[in-house]
C-alpha cells in the first residue's frame, strides 16, 4: 500500500523529492560496495545530495505552517463556559445529591442502641 502510494506520487511528478529504497543485505551493490537503486544509482550519496540541495535552496524548501501541525489551541476553546458549567453542576447536581442523602438519612430507621445512646428510646429495650 505504502509502496504504491509512493510510486504514484513519484509518477505524477511531486514537488517533494521522494525516495523509496530497500536497505537489506540482499540489495544489489555496485563495484564500490554501495547499495544501488534499480537504475544503478547509489542511493545514499543521491539522498545526501538531494538533502543538501534542499537545504542550500537548490530547490524550494517545504514550508509548513506551525498552526496546521498543532491545530487550534485547545485551552482557548470553551474556556469562557467553565464557570457556568461549574455553577450548573453545583446547583443542579451536587445540591440534589446532598438533598437526597439528607432525606435518606432522615427516613432511615434508627437502631435501638442508637436511640438509647441519644436518650430517645423511651426505655424500650
């Protein structure tokens, strides 16, 4: 899949130099023991030459906007809504949970020993 994509990019004459090589021990080598491409070109010196040309402005460098890579600042998105969300959670979620817990405690049947310790048992043992 990747090989096909790279070869397609190469065939359409992409502005970005593309290199596809195999770097294993089975690769063909020239008389200087350098690994070569199918057309006979030693690929490491050719790659270094291409990199040098791009660096020294022999061809246009690839310009990438930093904002395109990093994307929008996630800290700015929705930042103004945080106080409203916290207020909503406190008044409509936390308060309801607290009220439900208090109601549950109030409805709970107390054991006799607890009533006795509080002095509310009316001597019913």
